[in-house]
């Protein structure tokens, strides 16, 4: 039970961190919240969450074929994953998310249309795989000794974490929609970027120390 709790917490954290950066899909959800209301935006987020889950499954299946390599080079993967997160955090810190905002349209959409556009918009960015690999390595998400139910629990937790993020962000934007300033996205982006960079630096430092200790031992 303790191991499953550990997996659930890590999975939810991964789901939130995958969804949290205010890229184009984040801007689209905010735009739809401001112009169409909370639920169309939330269904857009559900589509994005499902797309992220597909990429997580692809990442997991790919790494499952090299579990022996992961077990033998876990510390090295943690270091590499931390470096990936540092690079992404720096990119996110310097990025202006407002440039991704598109003019609103008067086209009538359904929730299914919102869902589909969220999924396709996110799925069209396969570079998210590198970010997911970094998160998986940083959180030690894949372990060779895990059983199938551990993986099922983990992936469900990732999807739940993504949904939690989109539920909260659409709720927040809807509540402050009359006072919302898109320039505040700069601050949101940079806070997320600094958190990622901080986590990566800690992970990199611990990974280096563990690697040195294991080499000396």
C-alpha cells in the first residue's frame, strides 16, 4: 500500500508538471475560459491530458524494453533527466506565452470539438516526449520490479494530475475573468520555470553525489 501511495503521488506530480507550462494549449484553455466559459476550456484540457497520457504510455513502453539498462544506469538517467529539466525550465523562463494567443472566433463549438482540438493541438508536439522522459527519470517513475497494476495506477495518476491542473486553472481564470491580465502569464511561466529548475538542480546534485559514492564504493 505504501508503494502504491508513492506511485500515486509521483504520478499526480508528473501529470501536473506536464500540463502546467503555459504553452499554446494553456493559452487556448485560458482564451476559451475568457470567451466561452469554464467548461469548454476544461474539455479542451481533458483532450490535452489524454494526449499527454498517450505520450507517457509511448515513453513507458519504449523504456520498458530497456529495464535492465535503467536498473544499471538509474543514477546517470537521473542526472540526464535533471539536465533536460534545466534546459526546459530556462526555455520556459524566457518564453513569452502571450505570443501563442490567437484571436477569438465566433464559430459555434461543442464540448467534443473542444476535446478534439485540445487533443490534436497537444499531440502535434512530439517534443513533449523529451520532457516526459526527463520527468520519468527525475521521479524514478519506472522501476523494473513494478507489477502491471503499479503501472496502471501510475498512468491513471498521471492523467488525474493533468485533470486536476486543468480543473484548477479553468476555475481560477473563470473566477477572475473580469480582472485577468494576460501579462500575469509571464509571472506564472517564470514561477513554474523556477520550480522546475530548482527541482532539477536538487536532482542533479543528489544524482552526482550518489554516483560518486557508488563509484567509490
